[in-house]
């Protein structure tokens, strides 16, 4: 082989993927550190007191909608505690969260496993699940969910109802034993308890408690995020959990909800997005994967109706998703992508995290070094940011979990 041919091969294989022919954005991104009135945000104080609030308002008005949480009273009822769960490895707790407004109530089930080997209060991951708490593990002591579940014949879910046969159908995405072995607790709830994922039924969950008038400017993601914060109200009070070390995570649409919850609720000490894509970590201003028109057409109930106005007009949206990730600063944030998950635009997910740099720099942190996507399966970390692109498809795989736990070890241990 000629030396020049060898050199070409070496260069080709050592170049990070996606750097060829990728336009970074189709339009310039809205300025993160310039206030609505055009003032440069130069320090933490004006970021926290002014710009953060402006951005949250913009997101509420144009993207996710508002959730009037002041209207609802929350009570937590611990219905069972098993000190010897999973063959002695874990403490299992089941909690019912009661949402109350005047005479109406709605319930959600919160399932918690804590590692028995950790004597002090344990750090914990909190995330929503797609098919009911009983889908995350075969443990027979997990109560069957009573609420609306999306039909899935392969998972034995018919007529929107859970069955015993659907126990453990999603264990592949929930490495519960491994998480416990690594010294973390894990907590989960079914997202349908808050808003059934269905365009005509999404207002039959928590939204039942609100007046019609209040439902005009909101969507299902806002309810899922609210659910995560309602669980947090319990978790911070439980002495067996380290309330300064609770990470919120989510896969795909539930990653969108986790990011929005993490942006709003600063009690979450770490935020993890797995393959969250459009409306999650991915920038809107790119011509790759799902866009605003498609997501609103297929899932008209996820966002506030105002968001639909930006179909084919992403450049007019006053925010882009680097701002959502910046709202998590100064707390650690990790974005996981998958190579074949083109719909979620992996490079757009990376670019959001990169363009959130200036918010972290206000706090004096070292940030991501460049716009180049890292190599496959090689997590890239800055002081407070983490990113990887895993080989394979849209999923929450073992590699993702191990990377998130390594990142958490770095910040929590
Ligand atoms: C669809 C949708 C995505 C979403 C995903 C999921 O693919 O287009 O936006 O993230 O479902 O939640 O699995």
C-alpha cells in the first residue's frame, strides 16, 4: 500500500463522525446571554435574577405551556416498605401521591428501591416510565398500575390496562440491580398517571383537577414534568435518601419531560437526557430529524398550542434548546445520544449542550472544548457537562446507564 493511501485511510478513520457536510444550524441561534431588552448578561446575579426568569417565561409561553401547580395540594402516603426486597439487596417503598383540589383527587404511584449496602442516605435517580412501574422489574411486589396505559400487545397491555403478564417487560431499559450495586437508589412513576399520552385523553390525568380555562396554554409534557417535581416533594423528605443528590433522568419523550423538570425545579442536583431529540436536547434550528411541524402533527397534545405556530418557522421561535440546557446551570447535565437515532438528531443534541457553555462559564466552570462530536462510545466530559453518542439505536442501554452512573460518581461521591 502506498504511503499516501495509508495516510488517507488513517485520516478518514480518525476523524470524528458527522463533521463532514454537517451544517451546524440553519439559522443563527437566539442569544443566550442577551436579555429580552437587549442587555448583555455578564454575571451570575443578572443571569439568575433576570435572564433565567425570562427564559422560563419564554418556554412556558411558546413551547411547554404553564402548569398552575399552586392550585393543587399534594399528600404522600407510604403504602408499603419492604426492608428485604430483591433477595435482600434493596429496600422497596411504594408511595401514593395524592393530588387534591377541593373535592377532586388524582393519584400517582411512586416506586422506590434503595441499596441496602449503602448505610448513609443514598443518592438516587428519578425517572418516569412508559408502561407502568411493574414493567421495570419482575418483582411481584410492585403493585399493578390502575391508570391509563398505552396499548402494546407485545407487552400484554390491552384496553389501556396493565396485566400480570406485562410485569418486567421493560427490564432491559432499567438496570435496577446494577444501579443498586453501584450504590444508587432508583425511583419511578408511570407517566400516564399525570397525563395519558393520547391527544383526546391527555386531560384526563392531573388536568382533571384544573378549570377548562387553565388548560388552554399547556400540554402533556408540562404535566409529566410537574409529576417529577411532585415526587421530588416526597424524596427530599425521606431520610433514607440524600436529598442533595437526586438526579432526574428520562428517555426520549420522557427525556423532554426530565429536561423541563430539571430546568424549572432547582432541587434536582443533576439532569440526564437520553435520546430526547426534538423538544428535548436537540436544537430546533437544523434540518435534521424530527421538526416542529412533524412533532406537533403526530403528538398534538405534548406542547402548548402556541408552539404549533412555529411549524416550518423554527427561526421565529424566541428560544432554542441550548437555552433549556443552560437553565440547568450550574448543576451537572448529561446528554446521551445514539448513533442510529437520526430522528432525534444526535449532533443537534450535542450542539445544544455545547452552546449552553456560556451559562456555565458565568459560574467559572470549564466547558466543552469544541463543536466536534466525540467518537462513538467515548463520553466527553467538562466540569459540569457530559455527552456521549452510543453505537446503536434509540434506546436506553446498559452503556447509557454506566455512563450516567460514572458521571454521577464524579459529582456525588
Ligand atoms: C417519537 C417522537 C419523539 C419521541 C419518541 C419517544 O419517535 O417522534 O419525539 O422522543 O417518539 O418518546 O420514544
